[in-house]
């Protein structure tokens, strides 16, 4: 059964929608990478201000001894 113009138009709309989705996912991945880098930088700053940056994390809010 040959495709008519309506079928081809629907396929083209689907392809365009998939391309839009792909572009969105690429942008989201880039944003997530930037967020991860920012989070790591924040962790590095916080650790650098600890008396012992290699001390295990604490839960009581007091600096590690």
C-alpha cells in the first residue's frame, strides 16, 4: 500500500518532533553536566574549609576534631 501525502506529512511531523526531543535531551545533558561540576566545586570549597578535609562527614553540625 503506497503512502499518500497525508502519511508522509505525519511521518515528517514525527521526525521533527523526535529531533526536537533529541535537541532537548542534549541541552538537558549539558545542564546536568554543568550542575555536577558546580556541585563538585562546592564540595571542594566546603572541604577546603574543614580543619581536616579528609575527615569523614559529620552529622551533628560540629566540625570534625
